[in-house]
């Protein structure tokens, strides 16, 4: 394994920066987010938010409560990029990711297969600096899975619908061939800085299209501001990866429920995909 290490970028900002506080915080959220029971078939994927835990932790826990007591060989996390523009898919392909809860090894063999696809897949190091969209999921994964998994961190930049579908089809083929038990996580928040009522309207539209399995209509609605997912590309790619699975809604909340400011909120949702 490579000695390359990706250090936590937002520890102490988006979530507690010391091990004991972070573990207690995540366990607290999970304890209050009892799983609603298994869906039909095997759990394959989650959609969960990536904001600071004080705002989105309870909603994220509704997703991660689904995997407590489960085991996965690897976890693929699709995240949007917030700070660095690039085209294509950035695969962090070697070394480890570190959080205050310890190191998570990269699934280097699997990532190497993705990097060598005949698609715009490569490693953009700058995209991971100060980026939180993958990192905030990791402590939940570490606690729920007892740090027993390999990670595939994928940031999705400027891509077309056709490129995302091609990537999803190629990824599915690799997953089916290697037979490892894999969880896929799509990282997204929903409406940003709207009134609670307006956010609720747009977020309900996004929810409706997700549970209808209509990835193309969701992408179109997002482009026309009829819904608002910052992680539209991760969610679209996930839905194209498992187009036959109907995502099951788990939870909705917004930041105003914590801050008290209902004039400018960020929306959060959690879903699971079983099949």
C-alpha cells in the first residue's frame, strides 16, 4: 500500500476534531436514528447530506443507521466538488484517508481499474484540498462499520449526462465481476439559502423525482432550478448505477430547525437503495 495520506480537512469545523468527542457525537446521532428495518433485497446504496453535523448530522444518521451491524468490503463515495473546477471524475487511487477516528485504506486495486477506464477518470489532487463532500461521511462509516472497509473516494466535476451514465455502467460491470460486497454513497445537500417554505417546495420536487427513479428528469429539473441538489452529479450517477432500484426516502430536515433562521435554510435528505 502507498504511504500517501489524505489528512482531514474539516475536522474541528464540520464535526468534532478529537477522537472521543467525535465518536460520542456520531454514536449519539446513530442511537437516535434507529433503522426502519431492511428494505426488500440487499442494501446497496445511500444518499446522505454533507453539511456540518450540528445541522445535518441527525439526517445523515437516518441513512447510516441502515448499515449498523452490516459488513461491506468497500465503500464508494461520490462527492461533488465545491472549490476546485475540473472536468471528469477524480479518483483518489492510493494510500489512506485519515479522520480523528483513524485511517481508512484506499481500495487501490479497485481504484486503479477506475482510473484506467476509457473515460475522463484521473486524480486531481487539488480537488481534495479543503473539500468536505466525501470527508463528512467517513466518521459515520467508521463508527457504523467499525472501521472495517476499504474506501473508493470519487469526486465528480464537470461532466455530461452521457459521461455519468458511461461511468455508472462501467462501474457496475466491475462491481458485478469482482463480487465484493460494496456500499455506494451519493453525497448531496438540497436547497441552499432559500426560505424554509421555498426550500420545502423545491426539495419535495427533488424527492418526488428520486423516488420515481427518474434520474433524467431530476437532472433536467436541477438545471432549470425546479429542484436544487449541489450533489446532482453524484445522485444522478448513483441512480444510473442502479436504475432498477427505487430509492426509499428516510428523512428530511433543514438548517433552520437548528439555527432558528427560517428565511435562509439549507435542506437535507436521506435515502436508501435496496435490491
